[in-house]
C-alpha cells in the first residue's frame, strides 16, 4: 500500500495519494498499516523509537550542495520561474553522484514586508509539487499569503520532473489497474501476486540505483538544501496528506530550522505499514457512511431511498461490485477497457476524497447500475490514477510505491498473511476491506529492501507547528492528526469537523483564517481549536 492517499484536489488538473489507488494501485496509493490484531487500541503498537535530529553544522562533504546557485528560467507558465537543484543521490556517500531536482517559484507579489519562501507539497507520495504550485497554490492560495511569500515547490526525487521512477508502459498499466483485487481462488490469487511482481520488477529494471534513495528522510534533507539555496534561515512549509509526514520528518531532522509549518491531513509516523493500512481502511468506511447518509436524501441515489441505513447502502454497493467481478460493463473506451470490480472500486474511493464529487459519483453509479454503462465510473477511476485522454499515466503510482516500500517494511509478506488479516479489514470496512487488505501486499515483492521503520517524531526545540485534522477524512483518519500532535513537542492541533481529505482552502472560513493568521503573523491557533 502506500503512505497516504492522493493529492488534494485542486481544479481537477491535479488529483493524490492519492493515497493513494484504491485497491490495486491502492497498493500504490493508500497509506500503510499494521497487523490485524493491532486494531484494539491505536497506540498499542506505536513505535517507541524517536527520529533523531541531525547535527546543526553542515558536513563539509555537503557544503557544495548548500552553496550552489540556482539558475532561474521561464517555465512556460506565466508568472513562474523554474530551476534545477542538485542533491547527493546518497547522503552517506555524497561523492557517489547527484540527483537533479526540479524547482519552481512565483515571487511575492506585495504589498507588505516579504516573509521569505513558502514551500508547498500536495502529498502522494508521488504528487508533483511543481504542478500543484503552478496549477493551484501559486494562483489560488489566499492573496495575502501570496503577497508576502515567494511560493516555492520542489518535485521530490523520483517524482514527476525530478528523475521520475517508471515501472510499466501505459498498456501494461491498464492491465495492472484492472487486475482482480478480491481473489476468489488460488488461480486469481496467483494472478494478483504476478501483477505485483511484474510491477516491482519493472520499477527495479528502470532505476535500480535511484530506487534505493527515494526515502522520505532523503527528500526532507533535499528540502533543507533548498531552504539554504533560497537564502532562508528557517523553512516555512505547507504540506498536505503525505506532505505532513515529509514536513514532520523535516522538523524532526532540523528542529532549529523550523519556521511556520502547517501539516494538513496528518499522518502518524509511529505506525507500521499494516496498522496504517488497517486504520486507513476504517477511514474510508467512515467517509463512505457519510456519503451514504447524504446519498439516500437525494432523489438520484441508486443505492437506496430515504431512510436506508449506511449498512444497507454498503450492502447494495457490494452486490454491485460482485456483479462486476463476474460481468464487467462496457465503457466505450477506445482501448476496449471494461469496468470490472477493481476499476469501479477505485472510482468510488476516488470520490470519497471530496464531497463535491458525490453528485458525480451518484450519476456514474446510476448509469452503471441502471443502464449498464460504465463510462462515468471509468472517468473517476482514471482521474485517480492520473491517466490522461491520450491513455498516458503520470508517474504518481510508480513513485508512490517506490517511496512507501522504502520507508516501511511490507505490511504483508505472503498471501496467507493477507487471508489471516481479512476479518479485521472487513470489520474495519465491509465495503472496501477485502480489496484494501489485498492491496497491502504490493510491497512484499519490492526489489529494494526497506530502509525505514516506524518511529515517533518529537522535534524538540522547534517553533510552533500547526497540525490539521478532519474528522471524517477518508485517507488520513483524524486519529492520526491527534497522534502526531501529541508526538510533536510544539504542535497545535486544529480540528475541522467535516468531510473530505484535508481542510485548508476547502471552504471553511474558520480553518482558513486560523492558518492564514499563523502564516502571516506567526500566531498559532488556540489550543483545542475546532472548526466546522
């Protein structure tokens, strides 16, 4: 599975992780998690190890990187500049070669005293921060924030414009996303395992050296080089979804260099992959139940009429998924793709990230369930996987798996372990549990051994850090925000009581004003502040 989910939605151009994919690539896009037996209490299996801060002085071997000058050029996007930054491929051996990282910025527009740079990251892992900056943050963040800050983004190593990891060609990726993720026989289980193996082998064949050096710790260290190169004494940062894990990691490594950090849609670094996946599965169930309660109040809900319970709505959807497993629907796709259970489940999960997509989901489900037309659900699924109109996939899913499988030991090592954990996952989510359990097997066949492990992040000595949690967030459950805020020594938890993934810029004036006050004046929210 993966670290988080997908990127927060902007205008439809950026959609990641997607945590990301829901199932098969959910193996690539959801969070990770711990054992089925761990679910009794959230903290039962939390790691006791604490991320240690790096020395304050920069090692002489890294000085050339910290002293480099960026050459800014036109990006082809009005108002933005781009550059390429070098970082060591291996921080333990800086002389072993470089990785070239794409950077973009939009200068502060004024008026007001400049506050330096504000680095943004949309999550994933695998979401393009440069794309997010150019399509959303650099044009749609509050005008007062853009007036005072240079808006900056760097695509993490292995992502988008920064030496992107590639695993499959587009046709093979089409096959991969359609693989049955609820196997009913040994033959189907073997086919799923084979899909995971081919995906992993493809990644290993493309970039065997880079694949060993795309960890979150290494990306956080890249961010510190960028901070220095930009001339900032402290790092100011807004990270969403997986971007919260990246930002918290930076704080743990460089607590004395923390400026104003916003961690929106927080992850819990202290949990194992299986535990993360299990709790995320429960998060999607919470979001689905909220959707179900809303759906039956609408006149166009195909899953039940007014008065139907979330359990009844979920049972009807599961029946529909089983029908697709046996009889996929036509979609009118130019490549002949049919809508099977895997793609349909991904489509439903995709709509859980943002309640504004619920009407589209109702319409797509109605077309599929009543008119045998799978086109609408296929559109939602393709948006989740970042598959464009030319049948080309962005590298989101590839980078997502590469980072997740390096950051934590695999959730499961064998199909037998998945089968043993199925009751716990299905209890966490009767609708999605089975598929998400099998999706958690993907890192078992990864060609590179993990370098990370669960750990707490305390960042003692850091300036106040704002941690934001949404109570019905599907991809980063609210319990993770509470846990991270308790780990970080200087954290202030800001709670949004509502639906959807992340909270900043999603319509809550209460949330936005609190975060804007922090970014512009350095004033963190009051302890225990809640918004709705």
